[in-house]
């Protein structure tokens, strides 16, 4: 089949917010294209362009530094000032596996990583909200090691899904980035978090990275202590460190490097 050529019109000072449980982001403006990411409720984005048929918008998610296409049906526009306020102000971030917020007589179901903004410019006015069921934390407060592990272990058995960012399907890179983001630590698609430390100095909550020098692909694990790690195979699982290292060594070439990083002081 010939390669499709999608034309677009650029947009200036256009912004949006995710107002649904999960918003799929596609590589090309088509549902037949690969899903490269998902946005969670309350996450904001820049709108960079619109397709010539006005059925798709090209967006950029500043936190993850990733972009792609969303359907016009999912676009919820906000003003530039609102967008900047969302980025500058603290917010509550959902930590429970499934939460719900009652608003205008309707239950909206939220997943870990969803954002709840409570100010005059926010999506919801907290005074008008009937109730929130679930747990959340202030994003500006960085989690300690125990809390980070508690957040991470809620993803046990989440199946692998390319581009996924939820307990129902999780992309490895974006999944681990989401865990650290919920805990209050920045991890974009282009920058690994924290500082490098000697592998034998790692403590619970630190990140292990298995670099494949030839393919330039990385595999991740969170050290749980007692020689156990949380990692992604066909699903998120806990196993001993030796099993994880052995699995990766058997499925990769010899040009590999094992690195440890920590976001903690």
C-alpha cells in the first residue's frame, strides 16, 4: 500500500486538558496507527496542529516530552493562562488503583496518575464537588522510599501494552516513568531520573537499568530490597534479582551494561 501523506495546519497558543479516564495518543492521525502513549485525567497538553479534515489534532505533552495525534472528539480546550496555572500550581495526584469523583451527578472513574486541580481556574471547583473516593497525594511533595515502593507495587500484574500508562496496560518505559512521576519525581522520555550510583550501593526504591549497547534499548527494574526487583516481562512482576539479570542476559547480546540510579539524597 502507498504511504499515506497527512497534511496539517499549524496552531498557535492552543492548549487542552484530558477530561476522560484515558486518552489514546496515536503516531499518525488514524485509529489504525500505533498508539504511542495515553494521557490520564487532568493532564494538560499543547495543541500544535490540526489535520486538514479537522478530525485530528497533533499535541505535545510537556511532562513526558512526547507528542502525537488525538481525535477531535477528545479535545477539551483551555485558555493559555489556565494551562500555565495547571503547570505552575501544585495538584493532587491519584494513587489508588481505581478512584472516583462525583461531579454534577456523574461518577468519573480515575486511574493512578490522574490529576486533581483545585483552584479558581481548575477543571473542577472543589466546593462544588460532591465527593472523591480513593487516595491521592500532593505532587509537589516527593515520596520517600517506602511510599515509592507502595505506589510501584500497585502495578503488579499490569499487562504489557505498547504506549500504555494504566493498570490495564503498561508500556515499560512509560510505566516506570509514571510510577516515579506519581511519587513526585521528574522523568521525561529523553532524560533518566536521579544520579548514577555504584550498583552494590543500591537501596529499596532505586532504579536498575539494563542497557543494550547494540539495540540502544533499555530494560528497567525497581529494587525492592532483599535481592528482589519489580520488572516488566509480559506483565509487571516481582522476582529475585538473579532471575531478572539471567532473563535479560539470555535474551540480549553481550554488549550490555547494568546501571543503578537513585532519585533520593
